[in-house]
C-alpha cells in the first residue's frame, strides 16, 4: 500500500560559519558570493571606513546585510 503522507520534508544542510575578523576579510567574503554585484555599495562603504566611528557603522551595515541575506558568518572582534 502506498503512503499518502505528502507533508514536505525539511532538510537542513550542515553549514559552517565563515569567521571574519576585519572589514577587509568581510569585503573579500562578499566579493566571493554570487550576489557580489548587489553588495558593491556596501563593499565601497566598508573599504572607505577609515576612522573608528565609520568602521563601527560599516560593521553594523555588514551585520544587517548578512542577517538579511542569512549569510553563514561569525564576526570576531
């Protein structure tokens, strides 16, 4: 007898996180993604951050983007 259970099965691939310790590493990570062309404005901001307040804001922008795109990253201060 055939099973009539057609509920969707949920597969969760094991994804390891990429550890990023600097804005340069984060920018390189973004460039390596298939969506890199859409991240160019963010990459520009990250590369232009040359003082502590700008760096803080660039990290915040990166974190927001990474969260929105569900990127498997872990930031190390």
